[in-house]
C-alpha cells in the first residue's frame, strides 16, 4: 500500500519495513497536503510503544487517521510495518502524525531489532510531541516494556543531537481503579531514574531531562472494555492538540524548527544519521525471544485471570459485603494462575522468565488489591459497629465508662487483627496498619463523643436537681423575709450543694478523668448552685416594691390573729401604721443584698434610721452627702457583686412605697372618724 486517502486524511509509508526512506512517496504526500505552504505553522506527532498495544487505534480515534488496526479476534500480531505518516483530520495548525512499528514484536528477528530503536530515535528527533503508549501495569516496574527503549534513546539522543525540547506525552492505557494522581508521580520517577542512569557525554554531564523533554501524562480507559469512556477521554485529549504550537501549547519550545518546505529533506538526513550509527545496544537473540514469549504468556494468563469464574464471584461477593476466608480463596486462585505461567515458561531464559513472572504477579496483585482494601473496609466497619453497640449496652447496664471503653476496645481490636489475618494472601505482604489506625481513630472518636455526651448529661442532671431543690424554696424564703431568711437560705444552699456534689463525684468516678478536670466540673456545679440563688434573689429584688405593699396591706388590715380589722376608732392607727411600715422595711433590708457568706452589714439599721425616724429625716438645712446615708450607690463594706438594691434605690422605692400606701392609711382614718 503506497498511500491511502479518506475524508480529511492522507497517509503514506514514510520508511518501509526494510528501513528504506521513500523519497518519492513523501514528496507526493507533501504536495497532496500542501505542507510547503504552512511555513513554520505545523506540528509533528509520533507514537511508540509495545506491539499490539493499540497505538494505531489510539491515533485513528484521536486524529481521525486511517492507520491499519489489529483485529482483536485474530490475536495479537504486528499490523504496522515500518513508519507511516498521515495528516490529522480537523486539527489546526496542520499536524502530521507518525505511526511506528511496535517496539517488542516477535515478527522481527535478532538481525533487525535495531530497527525499533532506530525508528524510536527518529520519531523523537523530528517530532514536537511523542506519544508513548504504555500499559498501566508497567508503571513502577523494573522490566517495563518501554524502559530499555527509553534508555537507549536517551543515550543516543544526547550524543547525536543538540537539545531540541520535545514533549513526551505518556499515554497510560487500560487504566485501573488507581487514580491518575497516584500513577503519575511513580511514572515520572521512573523516567527520571532512566535519565539519571544513562551515561552522558561530557557536554551533557549536568544537563537535566527538562532541557531535552517536557514530560506530560494522561490515562485512558480500556477501549475494548469501556469504549464509551475511552471515546470521551479521547475527545478531551484531542482538544489539547488544537493550536499545539501556540505559546503554552502542547508542543515543545520549537527550537530549530524546520520550515515546512524542508521537512522531507530534513527527515531524510536525520534517518541517515541514525542508520549509520553503530552503537545501539541490542539484546542477545535468546533474551529477545524470551522477553517476547514470556510477555505473551504473562498477558495470556492475566487475561484468563480476569475472566476466571472463581475470581469474578469472589470480587462480586466483596463488593456486596463482608466475605469469610477471602485470603485463603484468593491465594488459591492466584497460585493456580502463576503455576500455569511457570509451566509454559519453563524453558525460556531464567532471568527473563523470573522477571516476567514478577511483573505478572505484581500486575495480578494490583488488580486484586482494591478487593482486598474493600474487605478491610468491611472488617473495619463491622468492628466499629460492634464496638458502638457493645459499649452502649455496657453503659446501659451500669458498667463504668472507662472500664467499658477499655475492655471493649481491646476485645474489638483483637477481633479486627484476627479477621485481617484471614484476609491476607500468601503472595503479598500487604500492610493493614493504615486501616487499623483508622479503626483506632474511629473508636477513639466515638468514645470521645459518648464521653462528652455522658458528661453533659451528668452536668445537666445535677444542675436540674440543684435548680429544683433551690429555686422555689429560695423564692418562698425571700417572700417571707425576716431576720432568719438568709441564714436559712445559706443552710439550704450548703445542704443541697453538698448533696449534688457528692452525687456528681460518685458518677464521675467511673470516667477515669484527671483530678483537675473533675475539680473543674465540681466547681462549675457549685457555681451553678450559687447562681440559682443569685438569679432568684435578683428576680425577687425586682418585685420588692410589690412585696412591700403586699406585706404592708396584710399587717395593716389584719390583727394579731390574722382577722380583718374593723375600724372602731379605738385602734392605735399610728402604732399599726408604724408596725406595718417596719415590717415592709424589714423586707427591703433583706432584699437589698445577697448574704450567702458570713460578712455582717448595717443595712437594716441604716434604712431604719434614714426612713422610719422622722426626727433624723429632715435634711433641708444639711449637706446631703454628710447627713443622708442613702445618698449613695454603694453600701459600706458590701461589694457591688452582692448588691441587689443600692441605697439610693432603696430611698426611691421607700418614697414610692409610702405614696402608694398612703391611701390605705387615709381610708382607715376616715373609717375611724
């Protein structure tokens, strides 16, 4: 086939299978695509990678080309011979793409293995962008299919060519469940290791990889298994090739780019230089054959494993929920697959055979590891739920918090370790410590949450008890204010606080908490109890005028036997009025300040002198500040924190009290008359 054209696409065999550069064909091709008219506005893309890895399929989907593809039903064999060149359909600027013969084909013998290295070097030398097609399972492996090729290409590239920055776009095929962000760092490390290990000429001893190559990485799903997802990813990747030569585009720095009219001659000269170079490192024939054949056997066994009924059933069970004997069952399935490989690869080179077996084992382990992680997840979740239920039940029957949490934590972690041991497979040394650590954190977080909740419940319970024990009794005591009121309130406060503190301390004993924390909670409860009394006292202080009027009315209107008075004119109205006012003043003096301590005060005496003795109430000719003891906002030796009603407020309340009770006295006087 000399050339092929389809809608928007034109292709030609640039170099045939014998390594002959087809000058006449390339000239016709350049005329057909009008390349000479493009000047510097064109880009060259090439692809390399293992034989039968779907390179042609990738190019045809990505660029709308028509390179020959392998027929999956006829087995894996070489489809691309030599190097083919095509123009991409619908890509601007004009973009040429090269399809290279596979790099590890069995069709070529030992004498021709140089061709794959030569073609790869040729592609790197003339391309702006090189797609390196690779299997996902090759990432991080010492014997990956592309590694020997890259090593040779790097070494010869530095010796034969000056730096011309090329973009190497690694296309990871058949991506597994492992996210790209986890695969890319490993791949970049692989590439850097190859670069660092390559012997360099003196001129490039310190030259970094970035001087020659710009490395990019993308990942694609399997075309055969996830065609729709593959096509969506291809469409996204295709957009990156639009305007690839613009600043910041996918193409490299375009140093030394050849005008389009000189492309054919330049490519011819580069191919000659590569063909004449004799220093490419070629593998021994038996090693080469072993490499190809063992790779085929390994790929075949991997494909069989994927469709293995026992594995598929086990994987489905794992996704559905917990699975018993996972490790034993999977060990058997993997062992059978590896034994089949050993049987078919017995007579090949031992080093290659062992290397490919290791790759197969790693690839299988990578495939089954997500199921193993799912199993660990089921175990972790089940143990966590068991701990929650058991811990809650233990607390419900009155077991101490600390002992219950410690006992069940120990029991559940022992069970976790046993179940994890049953999930381990012989072929892998997988670490379960991260999942174990996650379970420990989850259990500790649950314990902490329950602890916080239980302590909060205890705090609320004893605060509620204190409030119930103090609130109404204190209100009643203050309402009947007398000389013993605050003494009785103090006794009540002390008794109920001590009772609540004792109960709380006993309850906290099961929490194994630090003494400082326990003391802080006890202090908080004590403060709360005092706060209940102070709050109630403040509420009653607000109603003091009303209470005073009620008390005045009760005493003024009832005799010593609590019978309603009938004014006959014989009663000592002055004495009755003074007695009622004195009782009301008693209430005011009791409510003036909070008296939960032992500090004495002269408030009642001060109020009596200032408000009940008329002879000392005439201040018209004296200084207010020196003669009026109530002309102040503070009581002597009483802090503001204990003050409920200030002296000046007492004076105002008394004035209002007298005014509002004056009518009652007047009515009594009228009745007597």
